[in-house]
C-alpha cells in the first residue's frame, strides 16, 4: 500500500482560475511521489490532501472525511483505492462545480462531471452519455464496474484528449463540454466517442493492465474499438459501425503502408519510445485487428472471451497472448489454427497484405494471392524491424459474388490459393465483406469493371461499408502503382448517385491526394471541376438548410467545405453572406466551421480580428476551437507570421492548442512554408514546450514535413533534423520523409498520364 500525503499542493494560475491536476501516463507518477513506476507493479493507494477552503480536491476514490488542518486549511482524507498501476493515480484541486447522476444497474454507481461554474451547464450531455455507456459496458463485459463513483473533469489546458485515471477521468474541455446551440454535430460525436473510449479503459487498461508498454495496444486498440460500440449505444443515430471504416480502419491502413511503420507489439526502453507508440498503429490498427477477430470468431464467442479474459486477469496484468488464449477457448476454432496462430502474423510484423483476385486463364477458377502492400517500393533499410513471417499473413478472406450474395470465408495462409467455388463468366466477386478485415483487395481489370458497371446502375448492390472500402482500396492501389488510375477514376464516376456519408467522405479524401499533387499544373482547374461535378447532386440536395439526421449533417458539412476548397463560387459567396449577416447562431451548427474558415480565407484584416474577438469572448470550448482553427486559414502573410509567433505565447494561445494551430497553418497552401520556417527558427523553444514525452511533437513534425513533394525539400528537412533531438518525434520524421518520397515518386510515375486523363475527360465548356 502506498500512502500519498500532499501538503500545500502547487496551484497553477490559468485564465484566471487556479487548478492543480495530474497526468502520470506513462512514467510521471515518480515525479509526484516515490514509487515503482511500472504498469505491472500495482498497489493500493491512500491519499490525504491539504487545501484551502475555497477549493475542493478530487482523487480516484470517494472522499472519506474532511477535517480542519489549521491555518485556515482543510485536509481531505480519501478511501483506499483498489489495486492499480501508478500511471492511473490522479488528484485534482480546483473550485469547479458538478452535475451528478447514477447508473441504472444494481451498483448505482455515482457519476459526476466537474467543470468551471460558468461552464457547468455544458456538462449535462457528457453526464447523460457516461451513464448510458457505463450501464452498457457493465452488461457487455459481464464484469461490474468496481468503484463506487466515476468522476469526469474538464481541464482548461490539457495536451492529451483525455486520460482514463481510474474513477477520475480528465478531459480536454472540447472532449467533454457540449452546448446544444453552438457545438457542431461532429463536436457532439467527438464528445460521445471520447467518453466511450475512456470508460472502456476502466475495464481494458484499469481492471486488466498490459504487463509492459510493448503491449500498449491492448489498452488503446481495445478502447478504440469499443468506443464505437459505446458511442453507438448512447447515440444509435450516429451510425458508428459504418463510420469505423473511415475514421479508424482507413487511417490505420494508410499509416501502416509505409516501411517506417512499426509492429503493433514493439519493444520500448525509455519514455520517449513509449510516447512514440501512442499513434494510429496502437490505436487504429489495434482497433481494426480487434474488429477482425470479432468478425471471424463471431460476436457471441467474442463477448464470452472478453468476459473470461477480464475475469482471469482482474486487478493484475496480461500480455497479448493472454487475450488470444481467452478468445481461443471461447471460439470454435480448432487447434490446427488457433486465434494466436492467426493474430501473431498481424501483431508481430508490421504492415498488411493486398490480396489479388484473378481468373485462371481459360477457366472459371479464381486464384487469390497475397503480398505486402506498400505505398513506397523502397527497401526496409531505414526500419529496425524485420518480419518473423516473411510478410505473409493468415488472412480471413471473406467474399461474395454477384450471383451469390451470401458471405463466405476462406483462409489464405500461404502466398497463393484457389477458391473452392468457380466464378461464371460475367459474374463478379467482392472481397473483404463489410470491409471487416485489415487488408486490401485488388482485382484483375475485367473484374473491377464488372463491379463498377453494376455500381453505376445501382449503388446499393454493395453495402455502405463495402463501397467505402472499394473506393479507398482503388485509390490506394493506384497510388502504389498496382492499379491503373483509369479504373480508380472510372469507379469514382458512380459517386454522382452516392448519398451516404462514409463512401462520400472516403472518395473526397482519396481524391484530395490526387488534387494536391496536381496543384501546380495547368490541368488543376479541370481536377477541381471534375470532383465538383461528381458531388453536385448531393451538394444541392443537402443545400445550406438544417437537417435532423446526424449523418446528413456530417455529410452536408463535408460537402460544402469541399466545395469551398474546390473554388465553388456559389458556396464561397453563400458562406461570406452568412458570416456578414452577423447572427451566426442562425447558421446550421455543422456549417459554422466552414463559414468561419471561408470568411477568414477570403476576408480582410478586420474579418480576422472579428473572428479573434469571437474566439476570445466565447466560453464554449467546442466553439472556441472552431474560431481558433478558422484563424489559421488566412492568406495574409503578415497575419500568418503574427499568429505563428502567438503560438509561443500562452497568454494568447494555450499550450494545448499551439501544435494544432501551427498544423492548421501548415495545412493550407499559403501558410505551409511559413509554418516550416517558423518550426526551423523556433525548434528549441517548441521542443522545450512539448517536452521529451509529448504526443504533440509527432503531430507537429508530420504537419510541417509531410506536405513537401520535391527532392530539394527532402534534402532541406533531412539536413535540418540530422543533429536535432527529436525525442518521441523521431518515428514521425521517418514516416514524413517517406511520405515526401512517395510524392516525388508519384509525380515521376503518374503525373503525365493523369494530366492527360483530365484533359481528355473534362471539357472546358462543361
């Protein structure tokens, strides 16, 4: 048992409240009290904290008693915690208020949300979501939440999105505070997702903790998967199962397609290496692999396996193999190929396969073959990881055909195999049903064209998730040189009849890469016009009016934002009109960000000042975030440089927001070089600001480096960073330089052909 006694705890003055809070993950508990600060060295913790009368204190456990301490101070004594890891210990001193409720199960767990008094009215939605999600997880896991209370608190300046401290979860304000009149649909969804993620950790991570940080993905991958279940339960209209494909699976597939990725289970030896793996591989690939396991062993078996895992390792630690063992025992898989046999090929080697589907010449037989998918075709010389399986995976290949829509499963365990059933002439086959597996599928051209032909006639011949997966695969395969861009662009043509959010935003994202590569070519206006024509039907149908459906709101916001970026004069004019009208509350909540961004991008200095004043005046964190990002969209070089300078001044921009502001400026064409020069000139100050273990350093490096596309820029970046301490940003730099290389290679290989395609297919008078 470790007893923590804190006297006169340091309070920090923040805008202008005083708050003291902890954040110990991964290795900072040792800075607060003497401890064996490793995840598998668990203990019970008892806290006594001395505070002033004007404040309250919070701890992982409920308050036992408050007693006078002398000199006008109070001492809060807390109940002893359950057995837990040091990084989950948390305590806070503040003057916040709270809203309270209880779960509906027999435990009647007390749930509280804390926020500053002038913002506590924005805490009700988070409370509602938390109660629903806790009730759902109690039932789903079959293991009751073990603490008598669950507190959640909004922290004014917090570099992470949230932290799952047991019984006292800390959140960035934009991840917990919701104003129904000012928070966008996407902002509302983000709050529900983050809450569901952190509450999932109360089981996966807190009740059962990874034995060492090399299994971080057990915590983060699982919570990133279950967050979709929890948020979907709290808000069924969100369509979270469909959104998983775009928001999580596709993001992981992209990052894992570089030679400078890393295995999901990776050795770590120091705090900087631990921080570096808090990335999309641990989170999004981890979640995607968990989803794949659930699909091939079945939901019922999956649920039972999780219950057994949590029960067997409660208040202790586990390795990845322990999870596979529990799922194996609950599944119907025999000993000839276990869950562990399958999943080791996915967690112990980086990357993933592309499965290629071909007809055997002169027959109706179909062959499957697998090879590692890479966006760059260089060697792995820069990677310190090697594959124990020679980049071969045990692939749960699911498929259907046009004539037989029933899903079938075969195991592709070698480099090549023949499907057991033939495919008749004129029939097509669609692999990776519901985009449930962590792999891509390519087809011989004739099979691609058969699918495209039917999609153009009736998009609903494939599910929403299948259409999104097909689009992402096609453009990624074309980018890698494994598929002709003619076919990818031919597939894109079906978009004229697409109505659903997930396929549409997948297409927009995929096409944006092509558009960015052709920005400084004479054909660029045709590139913009082509995409604008494809989205025009849905753009006009959704228009600028309010919509009740959540996914319609998200799609409306994405389409109008994209139309503005494509130079659509009508959309730009409408956004400017709405901004100048002054009463911004009349703008549909999901369109305000686009209106603010457009106004600043095409506005004058007074417009920028107007948005800055609105940012300063607002006490709604989600709204402040929109204003702040809009300010980064200015094209005025003077404003860009002044605003970059302000990111180093925490009296103007909170340190939690500085990285996203620099990244926002770097994301727009006018600001990118200014942002890069600013990072060069202020690297030491930025490194000191973020620290040796900050997650934000990786985001900053990627934001300023990845957009480059010439050998000159590649050389300049390499030279600048060669003698710099990058800490947790080292892997991000390697990945970003590889991204730049893929841009250079793409231009040499594809630019002439794709330029000719647009000249042929998009007429000037259309």
